[in-house]
C-alpha cells in the first residue's frame, strides 16, 4: 500500500501545486493526514481511506462543469494503472463521487465508514482559520465580492441551485461553512469541528463589528 500511495502522489501532485483556489496540494495532504488521524481512532479500511483522501479532488465538480461522477471515473483509472483491486477501486470511487457538499437542503449520501472519515477530514479543512483563508482565496478567484449586504444568504434546495448560485464570500459561511459542524459523521470529526467552528464565529463577529463601524459610532 505504501508504494501505491507514493505512486499516486507522484502521479497527481503536479495537478494541484499551482492551484490558487484553496484546493491546492497542501489541502490534499491536510485531508490525507487528518483522514489517517481519524482512522486511527474510528477504524475503517486504511487502504481505502488513504487512496480516497489523496484522490478526493481529482476532478472536483466546482472545476469540471458540475459533473458529480467524473472524479470517481478519473480516480478509478489511476488506481487501475497501479494494479489496485476492483473491490478497493469501487469503494474509493463511491467516496470520491459523494464526498462533496451539495447544498444546505440536500441530503448527503455517504454510507461507508471510510467515506465518512474522508468527508469529515475534507469538511474540517473547510472550516476554522484555514477554512477562512481558503474561502476568501476561492471567492477572489471566482470574482465574488467579499460581502454585499443587499445579497442574502440562501439555503439551497438542490445541487443545481447550489452549483449555479450567485453569492458573496461572507454569505458562503451561512450557506455552507457554519453548517458543517453539525454534519460531521464521526465522533472524532465532531470534536475537531467544535474549535474550528468557534474560530469562524469569532471571525464573523469581528468582521461585522468592523463593517458596521461608522454606523455604530455615529449613533
């Protein structure tokens, strides 16, 4: 397994090294390392978890035109190159295809413990201090405003609505990031999410204090 992990890293690292959206190689490795940490506590098939963590963003719907099943196909092809068993490939494909957040009102499917672990690790990297930094990197890359008071946050009913929505970066906290703490799958993920959620709440409180400075001081 270790040799295959090294081959996967060698195969895909270049794809992510120059990313400026917050989905860079460091993000991949943080998800990988946190997935391994959670697995040590929660259990699950380590091989499936390591492969899925490394390949979870291999063709993200945010960058491939909204195709939710493309990532699993690409991940499967890579694993086949390295002689991974069909049973393992099927499990990894399922995780890669279902790991992403798809909207506040959509039901997330993740039926395996291995998938729940990788999903928790990916979501943990979307919140907290690093999550804040990644959110603004992504928003800037997509041409989003930092904040537009007249634009209200939306609790999207479907993936299509979420994928095609017009938003701003602060709204994204209310449309996704602040919801993730209560969507963690594992007990370990839930514990790790508590502090990171608090970091975001404190950031938003400070943000709005500064945003409303003139109004509050003119009263």
